[in-house]
C-alpha cells in the first residue's frame, strides 16, 4: 500500500501543473478501482472453475 501512496502522490503532483489536477487523480483512482474489480472477478471465476473440476472428479463409493 505504501507503493500505491507514492505513485498516487507522484500522479497528483504531476497533474498540478495542468488545469485538471483533480480530474487526473480521479481518473487514476477510477482505473485502480476497475483493475481491482477485474482481478477480483478473475479470481472468483478461476475459483469457481477449480471447484467445478473438483466436482467432476469421480467420487469414491458404490
């Protein structure tokens, strides 16, 4: 999380030279949110697929 704070500070300080400093910071945060949601959805999809494969395995018993 320390690395995220440093990169966010660098982006906001670089954006202060332009007129839309708040817009660039908001766009950066929005992109981070989208990336996190995408990674979370991919992890859920992989976990569901692994459990499907586990359920398709032959079960012991008569």
